[in-house]
C-alpha cells in the first residue's frame, strides 16, 4: 500500500469516527430538547388559553404528544443499543425524520393557534418560537444543517404570515425575527465548524499516537514485531499457557548463508530477502500466534495450544514457502528451523526458546534447509 492509499484510508477512518462523535454529541445534548419543545407548547397554550381556539390547541398538543413519544422511543432505542450499533448510518436518518416531524408540527401548530386579530397573543407566540430557535442552537450544534432546518420549520410559518399583515408592528416583528435568524445562522455555522474541528483534531491525535506506538513495536524492515514487542507478548502468552496447563511450542528460524547474500549481492538484496521472509511468516501463522524478528536474520514464532507434531508441520510448510521465494539475483533462499515444546522442556520462556535455538543449530549442522526438534 503506497502513501497515497494509506493516507486516504486514514482519512476515511478519521471521517467515519468524527461522524460517529457528532452523532454521540447530538444524542447527549439534545435529550432536553424533546421535553423542552413539548413543555414550551404546553406553557404557551396555558398562558394564552383564553386567546386561543381550544379545539386547535387540543389538536396541536395531541400531535406534539405523538411526535414527542416517537422521539423518546428513539432515544431509548439508541442508548439501549450496543456501542457498535450506534452508527450514523443507522441513526442519523431516524433522528432527521423525527426532528423534521416535531419541528414541523411545532411551527405549523404555532401558526394555527395564533389569533389573527390579537397582537399580544401574536407577540407571545413569536417570543416562544424565538426561544425554541435559541435552544436549537445549543441542542443541535453538532449538526449545523439540522439546527438551521429546525429553526426554519419553527420560525418561518408565523414570521412569513406576519410579514404580509397590514400592521406595521406585525411586519416589524417579522423583520426582527428574520434579522435574528440571520445572526443565529452565522453562530450556528461557526459553532458546528468548531465542534467538527475539535472532533477531528482529537481523532487525528489518537491516530498519530496509535501509529507511533505501533511503529515503536514494529520491525521497520519486515513489518513483524520487533524484539521488545515480541518478548512483551511472549511473556504474556507463556504465562497464559502455563496457567491453563496448555502446550506452547516455539519455532526459531535463521536464514541460511545470509552473510553470503549480503556480501555477494549487497544489503539491498539482503533486505529484500528479509522482507519476503517476514511476509512468508506473517502469511503462515494464526491469529493466536506471536511472531517477531529478534535481530539480523533470526526470527521466532510462538504457537499456543499446539501439539509438537502440528508445530513441526507448520515449520515444514514454512521451510517450503521460503524455498519458493525469489529475490534476484539470489539463486536460492533457505532457512533452518528449530522447534521445542513446553510439554517436554522449559522451566521458563527463555529455557524453552533456548531449547528451540539448540534445535535450530542442530538443523544447521545437519546440512541446513530443514527442521530439527529439541531433545
């Protein structure tokens, strides 16, 4: 994978996590809006009960009750879901639908209950709609478009109606609301952008930290674990197997005539050989195995819960895979392997690896390009 593809994948990963962060922020901070919008309508109707048409009020509150219960069920479903299921793909469209429904009912209902000839009641309605808009900025700030849509659905019906009324006071109220909305729109864009930048910076720092930790524990040439990382995980795996009473096999691998390859063809060819061997080891092991480059041309593999005959089979397959590698102008690439099992030797990880190392040199003494087992 080249740098461009790696950067693109990392960018997609960060973008996905930022989107998830925004969704989590939305659900955390907008729960109060579900109850607040409903209570605002109830309080408005209570204050202006004598000025509103009672049948319209009852119908409006009934519709708001239904939309509020729907939004509450959505919140319950979200917070009861497993973290892995709280994805934007699953929840964003649902949230948008319930928000548009609730805000649409609020704005249309406010227009429906507003008397055509009562300036005081009209002013009260506009006061509450403006208050709803202010709360939307804080509740939906993670999504700028969501904030603007909710404000528009709540404010536009009443404001547009007032704009075409004969009274100067009514037109003035409408114009004031539109001016206010323009400031709110600007603040919303800035707040939403700042939140997204904050989320992105946090995720980028996490990624950089993860990459730096990985780089510190990875052999740069082969991509395998370096010596330090190998022994860190090897100790844990050894203690785990010892605690369970399960068998742990060790495979030590050393390239044959590697000094000759470096001296004859140069270190670049030698590095190419090591990279190919590292790839062969990575392709041969299982997820539960621990492997690494100990230094130079020496590698180690730990095989947990593995009988000796199975470990020998894995080692022989690895020998065959390495023998099939091509690294021009090297004519032939081979390796010698030593295998040891905790069922027969080793009071500690080091003694187990030492037994495998002795078997490795036995394989070399027998002519190389073969597997030997510890006595």
